[in-house]
C-alpha cells in the first residue's frame, strides 16, 4: 500500500475513483448545527488562548522577578559585571 503523501505515489488519474451513490439513510440523519455553534467554538478557542497567554505572562513575570532578585543579591555582595569583563580582558 502506498502512502498518499508520497510524491511518487499514485498518479492523478487514480484520484478520480468512483465512490458510488451517497447512502440515503445517512443523509436523513444529518442535523443542521444551531446558530450558536460558531459562538461556542470561538468561545472555546478564546478560552484556550487566554489560558495560554496567562501562563506565558506568568512565567515571564516570574523569570523577571527572579532575575531582579539575583541582580539585587549580586549588587549587595559587591559583584559587578564590568569587573568580570576587565579581569577577562587582562587575564
């Protein structure tokens, strides 16, 4: 069996296969979606996006606060970034 995504797979002529008549019983079971269906779908998408953005903002905020604490600790201990660079240049 060939992979349908394979570019060397079946030719375009094979795509025109006759699938026959639609099954009438299945056509009778079809229900039209309500007018609120697109609204429900968009609400679900928006909820997920809001959750993802909130989590991302939380992690960015936590990271920035942590970096600020590290910088305060370094300045309290007297460690400076420029001193490290001068030592490396001399060394």
